[in-house]
C-alpha cells in the first residue's frame, strides 16, 4: 500500500442501494479511520445550492433520480481526488455508480500508482429500502423518483457487485440491522477496534 500506515492509507468504496444507509455509515467510519468520506451526491447537491455552472447543469437530473453522465462525473472525481485531503486515503460514497465510472476510478488511481483496497456492499431487502426512503424523503421526492432511483441502481450500479467480487475486493455487510450493528460490522472489516 502506498504511503501512510494501513488504515490511513485506505482507499475504499461504499456500495449499496439508495436507502441502504451507506452515507451515514461512511461518515461514521471515516471519523475513526482518519480518511475523508467523499459523497458525490453531497457534492452535486452543494453545486446546485451554490448555483454553480455544474449545479445548473445537473439540477434536473438530480431531481429525477437519474444519473449524471459519466464524463461529468469523471471531471468531478479527478478534481476531488487530486485534493490534498484525499492523498492519504479516502472512502467514496456514491461513486462509482456505473461500470464506466469504475473504469475511470481505476484509471485515476493507476496514474497515482494506486489501486482500490476494498468495496463494502451494504445489503438491504428492496421492500425495506422503499419504506426507509419514503420515511426520509426530501421535500421534492415523489414515490416515482424513489422507485426510479431503485431501478437505476438495479440496472446501472448493481453490475459493479460482480466486477468487484471477481476482482476479489468485495465485502458484504448485512444492512438490515441497527445503525450501530452495521457500524460494528464495518469497523471489523476495516480492522478498527476502538
Ligand atoms: P446520492 O446522495 O448518492 O443518492 O446522490 C443523489 C443524486 O446525485 C443521484 O440520484 C444522482 O442523480 C446524482 N449522483 C450522485 N453520485 C453520482 C454518480 N456517481 N454518478 C451519477 N450521478 C450521481
């Protein structure tokens, strides 16, 4: 592993359907790992809130639950992973979301002579996901947008599971537990004891 000790050098991805709690879990474990949690959803929502050129371009796409195109996301990730705080590891939440994005991520890391260490898949039965999503929905989320997000995950993101399993870096976690239990399982995976 390039640079730092095993934990602080960790380069990992949280994978899971909308409503699986991966954002919450990424935030919690990052505080303990000492690497930044990088959420592309947060970055894009911030761009919309700022009214930046990127924000204006992606607003409607975010509202619909569809995915922003891979080329735009490649620019976003290139820039974010070049930042100082990402040089000694990171935990990605919400990227990659397509096979094309997975290739882009590999290419960005290869240029830095690095590879991905681990992909953590948080598994939750689909009917629970819909219920959770309805409970936490943002003001403008409709039931259609929520089920559209699930469909987009099934069709475009779920194929990443096989890719990373074949690569031998996929670890699955049962996400149908309390936040604390899921966090404890993730901490075990990353070897965080305290
Ligand atoms: P999230 O908070 O991760 O659910 O992301 C919210 C929305 O941002 C998604 O529904 C997409 O429209 C967009 N988004 C976030 N990450 C990506 C990504 N890696 N690729 C394409 N679109 C994304």
